[in-house]
């Protein structure tokens, strides 16, 4: 509910305005002089202040000046008598939102107040949208390992060109993130980035999603509608899970890629577009070609520049940086300040992450929310992380398991003792010399 302060020394005037505002459902405080009004603004946050100009103690202009300093988002409406329009204009110049000449019609005041409050609401909503936009926009690829460096350098080389890029990689390796990074680094960055998930849209609707349709093209098409290609004009179009695009559309897509033009569903007009294509797939498209599910000519046309996202198990050295990046994100979202222990990081590094970075991210969100202490420990990780040896029932080779467990124990003991070998050997129950030999054997120095 909007909170309004009414400052007016004339009692009859004050009471009648007060009643009207209150009847309208706003919460109203009143002050019969400027000093009292000032005191109230210091205690309360008002959406709007309606103030007379001439008041005993402190006039409307000084009140306005103070409000501007304390709370610039508060709107101020100045009420003034006919003879002092100059003062009112001076108030507008000082930042008042509006003025109204006495005597006035109450409806006039109500309309002015409503408009200002509506504008405040729109401003707030814009800020919230900007904030959430910034959040999704802040998503960036993280990791300084060799495999990620290769990704970055390919992105920066390919981005400024208009070349079609095919991004491959297992699920959760950051293919979509890479596609966005390419768009952001290209000179199309200020134009739209549009994406379509070929696996999520029923075959029958796919053509109209991609190319749009004319009114009456099919039952239910009661409006002309633009497709993703038109929406992405001058920008970038991400074709996600491209391996799932139905055969007939593969042919149509090929034509668009070659000629930059197409027809809408149910239309005969040719539409021209300038769109940069990035395709993502977690399938092996060459295999799909061999199986007869994907057109060889389309694959050639798409993979002008191939970018392969590495699975997380091949750049485990990024796990620590990824963890802190995600923790920072979740801490600010959930208002926490959770860290992670070296032991927990160590254990994460033993795990193979079939779900790649997405799995690590989900794990960090869960652990940071559920974790009771200041840092995520082994106890906050899922049970599967508790068994770093990763013994599976199909794999019985004893000496390799023993070796893994031995290495893990040595590593953990060294972690816990901060690298002090005498201490570590004591924890492990072996001699210092024995520890040294084992470390040498495992290449752990
Ligand atoms: N290198 C990275 N740095 C930071 N976050 C990453 C990285 N890679 C992936 N992510 C995060 O992991 C999640 C999955 O990434 P993304 O959606 O890009 O993967 P994908 O390869 O498109 O997966 P899928 O094949 O399942 O669609 C996202 O939340 C993304 O922000
Ligand atoms: Mg994806």
C-alpha cells in the first residue's frame, strides 16, 4: 500500500484532502507545519509527499530540498495558491514531480497522485527486470585449464566472423554458454540472440516455429506469426539439439543457410534474413549421417567451425574455480556465505561427473543451501562422493582399487597435515620412509 505524507497548515484544507486520500485506500500521515513534516520524513519512508508551499516553521521548498537529499525516489506534489505560480515553478525546477493550484478539484489531485504512483511501480518493475537480465547475462564460462583456454581462443577467433559454428560436447559441458559467449563477442552483440530447442518442439510445429506462418496456414493459425529466423534477423540464432531436427526440415534449413531466404508456412512470399547460425548437439552427427538420420550436406554446411566442449572429467583442475564461482552465485541468491573445505574439493576431483559442469553446479546449490556450517564438508556431499575409489560391481581388479584407496588416503593425510610428511605418516600408520616410497611410486610429490 502506498504511503503518503500530507503537509498543510490550513486545517479545513488538510482534513478534506486527508479524507479523500484515505478513502482512496492510501495510507496517509498528516503534518500541520513544515517542521513536523520534516520530522515525519526522517522516521518514515514515503512514496509521495503532498505539501503546501507556505507553512509556518519550514516552508514547502525547504521540505522539498530535504526530501531530495534523504530520499530522491519520493515524489513531491506542491500545492500552491493562485498568486504564487512562480514559487511552484521554482519547486518543479528543484525536482518536485508536479504542482496543483488552489483551489483545486479533488479528482484532479487523485488522478495526479495515481499517475505518479503508477510510474513508480513501472520503474520498480523495470529495475527488477534489469536485475534478472543482468543475472542471466552474467553467466560466463569459467575455468583456466588448457582445455578451456582452447575453447576461449576458438571463441575469440570465430566470434567476429559470420561463420556457422557447430558446438559439440556431452550434456552439461556449457555448449549453450559458449554459444552466448560467441554472440556477445561478435559485432552482432547488440542484436537479438534467439534460441530454439529442436528436441523440445513437436515435429508438426517445428517448421512454423522456425520460419513463421501466414494467417490461416493451418487450423489454429488465426494470426500471422514470425518464426525464430525472422526474430533473429541481424542477430544470432542458436539451433539447440540440432541432431533432432526432422528430415524434411533439414532440407529447408540447408536452403536457408545457402540462400538466406525462405517462405513462411502457408505463404508464397520470400523472406530475406541476415542471421548467424550456431548449432549445438550432444549427438555424434557423423554417426547420425551414417545411420541415415542426418544429411551429410547439412553437416558440412554447419561445421564450418567446429567447437568441442571438453567433458569436466578432462579438466578437473577447474573444479575448484567452478566451485567458488557457483558458491558466490548461490550465496548471493540465498543470502548465505558458505565456503568449501579442501577435503570436499579433493573428493569432488575424484568423481567423474557424467553430468559435467551442470551436475557440479546443481551439487553446489544443494550443498550450499543444506550446509549448516560455514563451509561445505564431505558430509554435505552426496553419498556417491563418499567413495572416491569409485568401485563398481563389474570391476574387481583388487590391486588397482587398493592403489586408488592408498593414493586417496595419502593425499587426504597430506592435506590434513598441511603437507607435513612426518605427521601424515603417523596418521597413516606407516613409516616416513614408506610414505616417501609410496608417494614416489604414485608420482605424488
Ligand atoms: N565452463 C563453465 N563455467 C561456468 N558455468 C558453466 C560452465 N559450463 C557449464 N556451466 C553451467 O552448467 C550448466 C549447463 O550449461 P549449458 O546449458 O551451457 O550446457 P549444455 O552443454 O548446453 O548442456 P545440454 O547438452 O544438456 O543442453 C549451466 O548452468 C551453465 O551455466
Ligand atoms: Mg544445451
